[in-house]
C-alpha cells in the first residue's frame, strides 16, 4: 500500500463516516431527539467529543495527503457545531484528497515529514504513514463510530469497512 | 507499506495494548475493584465486550500474517476470561507474527486471499491488506482502548501510537 492507496482508503472511510451519520440522523428522528445532541457526545469527560473526532479524522487524512505529496494543506478551521456543518467539513476534506494524484505522491516514502509538534525532528514519509497517519486516522474514525454506537445508533462492522473489491473464480 | 511492515505495525500495537492493560490494572488497584470486571465491559449491549475486542484484534493480525504469507494460522480458541489469559493470547499472537519473515511475504500483493466467510470469492492480497486487515485491526484495537477509556482508565493518544522512529537534523 503506497501513500496514494492510503489516502484513497481514508477517502473511502470518510464516505463511510457520512453513512454512519445518515444512520445517526435516522435514529434521532425515530427517537425524536435532535441529532445535533450527538455532536457533543463523548465516551469519557476528558475525551474529544464526536465533533472533534470527526475533525481529527479529516485532519489526519488531509495532512497525510499534504505532507506526503508536498502540497500545502488547505486551512479548515474547527468551527463546526451541527451535523450539516460536519458533513460540509468531510466533503471539503475529501475534495482536497481527490486533488492529490498518484503522481503527486512520487517519492513519498523518502520525503521529510516535519510536523510542527515534532519540534524540529522529522520522520521519513513511509514511517510517518505507517506509525502516525494510518493508526491516527483509524483511531479517530473508530472513536467517532464508537460514540454513535454507544448512543444507540445501529451500526455494524460492515458499515465501518464499506465496499471492498472481491474477485470471482 | 508492504505486508511485512503492516504485520510489524500490528505487533507493535499489540505490545501497546498490553500497556493499556497495565494502566487498567493500576486503575483497578487504585480504585479497589477486580480488573477482570473490565473483561466483560462493552460500549453497547449488542457490541463485543473487551475480551472479544482483544481476541478480534489478535485474529486480524494473525490472519493477515497467515493469508499474506501462505503460512497456516495457528489455532487460538476464544477461551480467555481474565487479564492474564488475555495477555497470554496476545503473547501467542505476537510470537506467531514474529515467525513470519519478510521473505515469507514475497508476492503477498498478488496472493489469492479467500477467507471462508467470502463464500468462494477472494481478494488480491494487497486489497485484503488495504480494505480488510488494516481497518479491521485498528477498529478492534481502538474499541478495546475505548472500552478501557470509557471505564476511567487514564489513556492518552500516545499510549495508542506507542514508539515511532524520528530523525534529527
């Protein structure tokens, strides 16, 4: 799996996340509560709420695409407070991901990735993908899913995985 | 990231999982409850409990190593009921992962992966890694983490990520 495959996987998973939100909306309607209550839901008082998990999922994908291609990451301020705003955030992120082509990721494995929080140190592009981007992305995506699941949304594993390319014969 | 890198990442994350369990044990001791209560903890009544999340995390890693190398997967029956038994399960899994060498994964991308639940269909090895093994592994690892977090264990993101190879200069 190269950087381009990883970013495609992130884009697919962000599409899946929107479908979990569809199910959350149907659940809220069915139970007559305002779905935006879930925006502030969390699993522990000192943990990111759903809104921040979605923002972090998007940002892990965005920065992976930017750092590994050398393209600048667009600014997406964390201002969302509703489901429609979170959907818009996801769409903006996926749109950016689709602008980064396979060719843009040439040499990604050996790129120097120096996020500001590393304070001057850096990771090889491949190490960043393996040790940071992939675990972090799936961490936040799963936490977003877990918060909805904990609040009664009827999600199952195949909602998490989404489509996958099988072969016959 | 090739199949070998992915399996190494799974092994590292399973080592991290044992450290989350260390923190759970310290928390239980501090609060004077039996840590094995957490074995059956879950986030929703129809969701896998902690025990099953740990077993599934191990199995995703085990089957990825087996399917992508062509080595038979050892049988690890789901009999664990305590923290020490779950640690033993993790150790057995990681031991198996370390027996599969980089050479064993030669040609992994093009291997036919046909898990029984696909009912005769199959995935290319690389598609299996990208679309099934990686998302599934991190899904269950994060759920195990989330269940502990929800029950008051003081875990932070760096506990999830563990060590990573930075460079200087």
